[in-house]
């Protein structure tokens, strides 16, 4: 007879060597994924950020090396950077506001039942599927008075004094890309909000109707609270995308006239690939990254406070 | 307080007629239960009363006033849904006070009413919780609380207990009965569970295939079912139906036994004899109407169910009170309580029975 070690549920039986194995083994299995993520995401990110603290200018290949915060000091006193930052704010705020409210309206319309709903739903999604360069070109032409109808219509409505190209007017040029971006971005909000709307149980509306709620009260007291999580996440994502979204502006105005449509992402692009100053472009990119991180953090905190479901 | 009248109500979905000839008068303060199998239209009828479904034809009146076109919010009725339909983003107190919030009642009045209702339903300690943090029974109570707080002219219940477990269902049933005694408000209650119907109702409305089969007190339905459907739907276990042939001496069972009852006025060629399991008795051989063999004996403690096979008649279920010492395979001799036997015409309608030969 040998004494048997008595084990009971809840009492760990692991030997010390097991402990190490349990600590290390999972990471061995995870390593292919971790290595892949590090290679394709972290390495470029770290290299990109490190450029911000170096002088990397292809036009001056000899003056390379670490420069500390020099790039950021230049940035602080760069008038063009502050202009681009202000423009980024208006570009993003203008685009997101119109995209969101028009998208929400469209989602509410699509959530009702009408004849030909499926066809309309499919059509609504189209702008999202058009390549951005194509839509940018199309909108640039639409705003051109020699070939496009828009300036003539705007003049006929009395919004413009005469049919001219607003993309050439420093005070109005930003409205061109914003209009194109609104057209381009509405489907995203419409489709995501429609999905959220369709997940609201119909019985809640029936209960509210019996409780005496009007259509507006049902919207504010049931629909909006249910949409809130989706609204928070989509607005955050879209804001970040739009702030980084250079295609439309680059094709339609190239940042002009007189830098009136220059946003940070187009400024980064021109600095890097026109002036070939990668160090300074990285510094601007790091500044934009920091701002967007702060924005996302604020929105996530707000979301946690406001959303109860 | 409301007296509800339904007159020739019909409901169509496009070309499909789901309900017709619904005529019903509900007295003020009455507890009416709509009962029937799934798809019989009982929930649709309730939703038409609530205003959630349009009424295709006929007139629906409350206290003499036509309500067909009145919006649900102006009908002054409270409804408890099967799924409870609590607002998941509002705490219990706000859920219960939602109708007052909508009507912009002063916050003091709102708080008082919610507190009273919460006290009645034993929810006082839960008022700050969200619905997701409640058990099924508690959610059910909140849904009832939301209805009580409104102080409506009528309560509508749409299968409110079907999502609860058996024990909780009995408890909530008592609670609803108590609520009705206390409030004395008109209540319309939809269920497919005949026990709920029999225990709660002042009057039961049995529906099948979109038509009212019978309206009556629970005892009416049990003792004088208007047709074979009601007879088989009300009462558990289900009534035995035996084919019989009316003759001069009484009705003739398939095995040749003559039972000393006959249909009253006219005598149809064939009819069905209905007898509830509790109105059949196991007796000594001499006084039996027919004999068979026990195929399955269920001992329930309070009762014993004997599934017997009777040659050329078929399967018969006998229910004896208390413990009955019988085993599978034993021979059984069965007698009918003749004054509790029903006869139904071939179309299912009740025939008045007369004791003795016709």
C-alpha cells in the first residue's frame, strides 16, 4: 500500500514547473499573430514616430540625424500648420454634422415601409461604393461653371451672385470638398443607423404608444437612447476617418486656393511627397495623432456616462 | 371604469379573414379571459381593443362611445405584454412612471404614485435598478406596476405569465386576482392556459379559428359546454369522446352497450357522447357499462388516472380521486355518471340530453 495524495476540487495540484509552463505556453501559441501584428503595425508606427524627431529630407540627404524636438518647435511657429489645423476642424465638423443628420434622416425614412424599399436601400449605398478619386473628379466638374450645372443653379437660386467656380474662391472653396464628402458619407451613417434602428424591439413602441407617447416623444425617449451607442461609435470612427481623409481635397482643390482648403492630412502629404521632408511631415502626423487620441478618449468617456444599455 | 362593447367585429389581413362575428359585452369591473389555442385570434382581438391593430369591420365602443379610430394613447387602457416590453434604458421607477412622465405630471405626484405601486407589488427595494438586473418575476411585476400607476379605465393582459416558471406563475396568478379585487377595474386577459382562465375569470370567452365558441362563467363552460371544441378545451385531462348511435332505448355504444340517455328534441343519425374522466367510475363488474383493460395507470397522489382500452370503443381515460390500487394490465369495469354526460351533434353542437330512453 502506498499513501495516496488526496486532492480535492479547488485545491491546485500544479507543480512549480507547471506554473512556468502555464505562463509561457500561451504566448508560444500566440506568437505568430503577435509577430505579424508587430511587423505590419507597430514597426511602421514606431519608425514613423521616430522620423518626427529626426531630420529626414530627401533634398538634403547629408543633414540626417536626430534633432530632438526641432521639428515640433518649427511646427509651433508654422503659420501654415495652424491654418491647416483650423481648416481640419471646419472640414471635419462640417462634414460630420451634415453626414450624421442627413444619414439619420435617411435611416428613419428607410425604416418605414414603402413600395420599392429594397431598391432604394441598394441605391442609397451606391455613393459609398464609388472610388473616391472618381467622385472627387465628378464633383470638381460639377462645380466648374463651364461644364457643371451647380454654379448656374446656385446663381439662379440667388445663393451665388453669378455662376463662378466656388473651388477657386478662398472663402467658399472648403464647401466644395465638404459637399462631396457629405454625399459620399451619408450612406455609411444611413446603413449603420438603420441596422441599429431595426434592432429596437417593436413592442417598446407599442408600450410607449399605449403609455400615451407622441411620435416625437417616442423618438427622443426610446429611439435616441437605443441609437446612442451606435451614434457614439460611428461619429468617433467617422471623425477620425474624415480628419485623415485627404483624397477628396487633394483631387478637387489640391489644398488651394491660397491654402484655404489645406487640412493637416493634405499638408502632411504635400510636405512628405512634394517637399520630400519626411521628418517634418511625421511631426505634423504625430500632432494630428495626439489630437485624435484626445478626441477619442473624450468621446469614449462621454459614451460611458450617457449610454445605459 | 369602462363598459366595453364589441359589435360584429371582423379582422382581415389583406384577403385573409382571421376573425369574424365577434360580439361581446364586457361589464364595468368584470374580469374577462380570452382563451383558445395558438392562432385562434385572441391576441389579435386584444390588440384591436388596445388600438395596436386596426379593426376591419364592426364597432368597438367604450361606455357607449365609438373607439375604432381613437389612437391607443387616447383610449385610457393599460397593457401588460407577454415580453413585458420594459424600457431597458430606464430604471424601475422611471419605467413605472413613464406614462406620467409623458403626460408631464408633477414630479411629486409621479414619485408618490410610483412608490405606492412599488409597495403594492413588493418592488420598493428595486426601484433604482435597470430591467436587465431583475429576474423574470420581478420584470413581470414592474410591467404590472407600469399599468397600475396609470390608473386606467381597463387593463389588458397579453399572456402575461407564459414566460414564468410554474411556481411563479401560480404566485403571480394570485397576485393578479388580488389586484382585480382591490382595483375593481375592467380587465381583459388573454391566455392559452385553461387553468389561468378558470381561476381568474368572471367570464371566459373561448375562441377558435377566429370565432367565439362560447361565453360564460368557468362553471358554465365546464358543466354545459356549447360544443365539442369547448368541451375538449376546458377541463384537464381532456374529455372522452365516444361515438354513439341514438336508438329508442337510449344511445348505443359501438360495442352494443345501451346508455340510458337520449338527445332531446330531434334525434340525429349519429352523435358523439362526451364524458369527463372524473365522471367515469371504476365499479364492480355487475354495475359497469363496459369493461376493458388498464393500459397505463398514473398515480398522482391526489388522483389516479387510468388509461383503459375498451374493445371496440377504444381508449378511455378514467380519473379516480385519491390513490386507487390498480396495476397496468388489470381488468377495469367502468360506469358513467349519467347526469354528467354530454351529447354532441355531428357538427359539434351540444344536444340537450334527457335521462332515460328517448
